C-alpha cells in the first residue's frame, strides 16, 4: 500500500511540475506571505497563467496595482515586463509606487482583441522577459491553452486582466478578483491611507481558494485583520 | 574588366504606346498633335505616317494636305518621361543597372549579364524579341562605351561593336551620332565636317578652341578615353541579392523558398563583413511588369536568418503574385556595423537590450507598426499629463527620477471626465459626486493639491486635486478647474482611479 501511495505522490508532483508548479527553491518565495499557502507546495507559481476578473474600472486599477506589486515582490524575476492593452490608461509614473521602474516596462497598444492574444502569445515565447500582462476580456479556451504551452516552454509569468468576462472556461492556474476597500490611517487622522484590497482567490488548481485583506505599504504586502476594518467603518457611520 | 553597354532606341515610342493601348490604331497612319505658339504641329508620327512623308514638327495642316485621311490624336506631354522610366524599370530583368535615356531610349549596363543568356547576340535577341512582342519598334546597339552604343542604336549599321573597336565603328557615322546639341551640329555641317572621321583627325586643341569642351568630351566618351556613368532607375544597393526564376512563381511556398534562399546568401555575406541589417526591402517583379514589395525594420543590426525570415513572413501575404513572379530582389537598404557578441553560457535575463527582447519588439513592430510600442521616461513637470514622455529608443535612460512624493492614481483618464459634485465653498473636498449616472458619497478625502498650468507651455486654469474615497472604499482623483467666482461655479473633473 505504501508503495502505491508513494507512486501516486511522485506522479502528482510530476503533473504539478508540468502545470507550472515547480518544486520551489527555499529563497524563491514571494513576499506574498499567507496567500502562498493556498497553492500547492506552499509557493505562489509565478510562471503560470493567472487571470483577474474585474467588473468595473476601479477593480481594473486595483488588479493592475496588485499585479504590479506581485511582479516587484518576486526576488528573481526582475527583468523586462511587457504590458499589452487596447487603450492607453495606465499612468506610468504610478508604477513606481508598487516597486516597478516604469521605464523598464514596454507598453504595446493594439486595438483588436485577436491581435492582443497574438501579441501575448508571442511575448510569452520570449524567455528573456519576466512577465507579460495582457488586458484581454474574452480569453478563449484555445488562447489560454496556447498561453499555457508557451509558459511551460519559456517560463514567463502571464497575468491576464479580464473586464466583465463572458467566457469562464479557461486553463488558468488561478483566478482572482481584487476589490478596493477602505483604507485606514493610524490614530484616526483624516485623509486616505495606503491602498487596501480585498483579494479573492476564486479558483486555484490543486489549491485552496480563499479571501484575504491586504494593504500595500512600505513596499510590501501586509495582512489586515478583517475585524479591525469593519470596526472602523461602523465607527464612521455612528460618528 | 571592360564595360559593356546596351542602348535601346524607340523611334516611335509614344505612337507605339498608343497603338498598344488601342489595337485598332495599328494599321492606321496617325500622328500626335500639340499646339506650340498658336500653331498645331505634329509631335510624333507613327511608322505608317512617316512612310507618307510626314515628319515630326510639321504643321498639322501641311500633313493633312499630304495625306487627308490622317488620324490625329492629342499628345500626352508626360509620356516621354514616364515611358522610358517605366520601361527601364521593366528592363531590370536583363541587368540590375538600367537607366532611362530621355526622350526615347534606355541604357543598360550589361557587364557580367550576357553570359546568362549564352552570348551577346542571344542577349540582344531576347531584349529585341520581348520588346517587339510588347509592340515597340526598337533599335539596339551594344559597345564598350555608352556613346558608341547610343550611336549604333540610332545611326549604325551593325548592332554589336566588338571589344575596343568603337573607333572603327564610329568613323563612318554622321556627327549627330555624338549626342551634340543642335548649334554645334549646325556649325559642323556648315564647315563641311559631316562625319566623325572628318573631325577625329583635327587636333584636340583646335576642336576645343572652336567648339568648346562639350564636343571633345562627347568624342572622348564615345571612343572610350573618358568614363561616363549612368543613373539607374533603382539605385543599386551595395547589399542586395537577386533571384530570377525560370518558371513564374505564384504560391506562398514558392515566395518563401525564394526569400529563404536570398536571406541565406545576404546574411552569410553580412556575417563575413561583420555587418548587420537594420532595414531591408524584398521586391517581387511580376510577369505583367508590376512590382510589389515588403519592408522590414529591426531594432538592432541583425544577420539572423531565422529572425529576419520571421519578420518578413508576417507580411508575405501582402505580395500579389497575379500572373506570376519572375524575379525576386532582396536589398539591405540600411546596414550597420554589428558587434558580434560573444556567446554567453548563462543567459541573464535582465535589461531591455537583451537580443530576445529586441527580436520580440521587431516582431511587434512588423505586425502593428512602430508607434504601438511605447516606453516611458520621467520628465520634470508637475502637470500630470506632462510628467512622463515617450522614450525614442530602447536604450534611452531616464535623466531624472520618477517622483514619489505625492500619491498618483494608477489609471488616468485622458481626457479628464466631467462630474457633478456637491462641495462646500471655498476649498473643501466634495461631499459627493456623480460619475456615469452613479452617485458616490465621499467618506475620506485628501487635498487640495494645487497644480498650476505651466504658463510657458500652455495658458489655462489651475487644478485643485483631491484624492477621495467613497463609501465602498473605491478611491478617485478628482479636481476642480479654477477658482470659484461670483457668476459661475467651477467645473469638476474625474481624472483617475487609485489602486
């Protein structure tokens, strides 16, 4: 029996490796902290296909920020980033807030979704890049499969922003939704605090989905206990 | 190596062209007319009209008197320049160096070309038969010099002048065969110097004193004592490859094979000389005389066959083969010194100047155009829209720091969108605002941060920016344009979304 179990374990590991969940080096962990635990091997698979669902512009901005923060927090992937979108919306100087040198990002603006898919696929084949971010609302199953194959070859991280998607069937390793939430300043000062998001991991292959509240401050992720936040808003309402 | 030139003369160039367009004219005597100084004169007459004694520059009325049923058409003045250009372009199938020789001739530099047809006779025969098949009456001449070939095409009895024999061939020809202007010819005629043999014996100093340097120059050029160049219709690129096809090519596969073949030759040559191409042009010459071509650009000098082929292959579908392509030409129009990089064992993935990244950018540029790829650098402006600029190259480094002192939204609306707000006077943040039919209640706010117009760039109102958070935790960047005043309340705009 034990022999069988071991065989299953090793086969599972092999499949995971093919899918992009490489056996982690100790130092390769991102500073994602607790979210890492949602993934197999307790490590965020950087070189994989991740999709971000957004239902409005605010969520697109929050997702972009979260992606930028993810990219900057990865210790070994500090190369060039290609950002492919249909319109020019990102404000490059702000990327610096999330730890990315804006002049290290190459932006490609193409109108048609078909062309965006082509460009993402082409970029994923280029192993010198660290990551590709694409704004592709309708990613088809075929497109996602192609991306997955390219990722397995070249090991580039792929982050797809999907605004109001219709097609839910893709081969993405993880599916996220990032929602902005109330910021907070210590000691009750007026004004806005650091950006805070409710990070929902809707789907993760071979892992455990979950929801976390995260604040981005001082160049790192910080977990927020949900109670504290709720408490604050209640106070605001009564006062 | 001695030079060989072919001169082609079209005695009835424009009339032949009209006959080609309207086959009914072939058996008619017809002339082309134009009005010069209020007289209608004949610009060109076809061979049948000439047989009736009609000459060029005759007054039309005189010609009508000679031959009443003469067909008359209007002359197109642009034809005499357009036609030689077009035919010279077509003649590139015989030699890479083809030039128009106005008003009715073509010059070809035939060095190293004739052996492809077997010998010079076969070469000229092919040219003549192809052109006469197209409906042009032609005369050709071939010699070591342009002057001699020109004279042979127009006045000579033989078509091919052997190597170094131009003097003998020219002796019996009239002086007009030397390409002289009208005045010089008239003076020579007056003096009884009708043939070249008459003037060749006169000492050069006397000739120069009497007729100026032009006559002497033409004489020397014809004999071969002075060099003369021609200006080809297509400038010859020093880095170019040609591939003539025996059978016309019509399929994509055929075009790809031709391209691959040309690229292999060109790149091996570039590689030997330590150069790389930045811009290349691939041109296909069709059977019907048309051409179509595709151009590629690279971000760095390249001699990588696979990469260049990939760049071309994105555009191959724009080549129209129609009846078939008979010649492919690949030219490297911009070539630069390429530093042959030492192969690295460990590809470190950093930087924009990595070869693979550059190759990727080339592919993007080939498909979408250069302007779609953007990279940004910081500039020292507070006005948000001007706080960054497009980098012109991938190598360009920032000259100043990206500013981090004030929070800025990650998504910026351009242009800012008008919103309706409820805000207390004078400079408090809004209590609520309406954007796209949705009401947002402001819970928290920061500001104002005043950003003034840079008057040396643009005049206008200043902006008072507020960062606001609504009741659902969404963060926005809004601004009030200008001051409150008595008559009109200022407009508010939404400018961006914070993360």
